[in-house]
C-alpha cells in the first residue's frame, strides 16, 4: 500500500513538473496542481476519520481508530491512548493495551496502559525526562484480535 502511495506521489510530482514547463495559462496550471494535490491526499488515507479527535497522532487500523496523545508532566510524559471503533468512534474499554517504547538513547521500555473509564481512554506515565525522539508501538488485544499502531514524539 505504501508503494502505491509513493508511486502516486511520484506521478503527481512528475505531472507538476510537466505542467510547469508548458506554455499554458497560470490559472489553469494552479487549478490542475490543486486537483492533483487533492487526489494524492485522498488516496493517502487523509479521511475525516483519520484526523485527530483529541489532538494527538492518529493511526487507522482496520476497523479501529487509534490515537496517542503525549502530555509533558513534571515526572515525565503522560501517555493518553484512545482506542475506538472506526465507524462511530465508540471507546473500547475491555482491551489489553501495551506500549513498547524506544527511548532516545535506544533502550526499550514496556508499559501496560490502564483504562480510565472517566476519560474513556488508556493511560500510563512514562517516567523519563530524557530529551529526544521517542518511538512508540502500541499493541491492543481486543477479545483475541491484535491491533497495532506506531507513533513517535519528541520531548
């Protein structure tokens, strides 16, 4: 799927180069560029459901909407993870959720995320104040069905 999107992006860029080298009116060129950009974003999965609902990073995985919201706190990073059904964004409260985190220094840390029924999300505190890039893989087991999402954030 990523190869398809890459090829489509390449074709779009090649089309833009071709359009820029022709003698056509600049208004026509601008409208064609806008149309190609819309096609690329639509096929890349930028749907209304893949937009953040809580201000975090979103991954659409099959029938599920996954969203990670890292919040800086005094003791480290508070991780809020929203696991929802993709069709209606209904929270899924009974999953087993784990975050595997690669720290900025390359070490690995695994955190279980607990469900917060009041906030309708899973949460954990990552007790780290290290500056740099964090890579996060969240795995949710929903009644035996595995759902994964990959995220990253900087602190």
